[in-house]
C-alpha cells in the first residue's frame, strides 16, 4: 500500500489543481493522501470532492503552516483539521496577507538588482490564495534571469540572498495552537533540517504536538532511523510524505514514492478518532 501525507496544490505553490493531484494519486496507486498547502486550506474541499469518484482513495484534510525559529523556518503540518473552522481560516488569512507584503518587497529588491519581474505576473503564477517564493522564482525563470528555480533561491531569494525579506513572525507554538483549535493533529514537518531539534520538540510537545514527519522524500535510511528514534524518545507518532509540488525539475521526490509503514497511518487515524480500512481490498 502507498501513502503520501505531504502534498501541495495550486492553492499554494503546487503546480497541479486539487482534482489533478487526486487523479495522479489514483494513477500511482496511492491509497491515502493529505492535502497540505502552505497556510491555506482552500484546496481541501476540491480534492475531497474530486476523490468521491475514487472509493479506493482517502483524502485527509490538512495544512502546512510556515513559522520562524532560532535559525530558520520551521513548518508544522496539521492533519484531520476542520477546514471550515472560522478561527483557522482567519489565522491563515492573516499569515497569507503577510506573504503578499513580503513578496512585493522582494520584487522591489529584485528590480533594484536589475531583475525586472512584474507583481501581476507573480499573482497569475500563484493561482491560489497563498503567494510563495517559488512563484517569484518562476517569474525570474520565465524572464531568463536564472537557469533553474533553485538558482533563484541560491542567488537571490534564499535566506542569505540580496532580495530576501523576512516574514511577519509566526512561532511554531502558534501553529500548533492554530491546528489544535481546528481539531487537528499537529506534526512537525521535515525535522531533520531543524537546528536545536530536541529543544523545539520539547516546547512543541508541551504545546500539543503529536507527531514527527520521520519518513520524508529527501531522507536516507540513516536519517529515517534517527527520526524514528527521536519520535519514540518523545512519544510522538510518525508520519511521512514526498512534499510533492509537481515541479518537474528532475530533482523532486515523486508522489507516493516514500515508504511509509501502514502502522503509522493506522496510528494517525486512531489518534484522530477514525478507523482506517484499506480501500484496495
């Protein structure tokens, strides 16, 4: 059985609509997916509706909230959220509004570097509610200023780049609280990349964190083993996913290609008060 609990759509920086992503997941034989767009839940309902024609596929409503920590960004995933919750949507809208101002400031800095891209084009590329740095990278690539979107981050809009702009600060504990208030299960995303991880996990578990994304597209076996060990140490569930965006850049982990144990999915469902049964049998 295949699972993928970390997927993005056009509601944030993914390149497939929710319906297109659902179709691809079924084509790849995936049984459970989670829609986890950055700071947006607008793709969840469309994905859920698209999946109605596929009884073998289950869609978990989710979100990925971007936050700031000691030495960089920390992302918190939320699973089984009530995506109609007013407080959740208000909090996410506030975060997205800060993204707009940030993106406009980045474009101004790029223009000062004689890298001229238009705000209107970035908005068109975003397509959904959440404007993200990959949309700026796309615009730069279209103009021929860079040879790959990765180059945009490496040279210009990454944390140490000349066009980088800090976001309005959202703390990881804030994200956990937002998810919990929407009846969701907060899980720390791609934790192997986080400095001072143990301190963060202790703080987040005290705030209500329930899981760790131990199985991730870019992890090798040693890293996975280490993350599973850390999850056990702190009594956390393990989840996993590809972090798929449909970039088609030759470097992205393919949807459904991360080996996630069925036991992890079952425990996540149990924690959410749901019963997991296979749709393929």
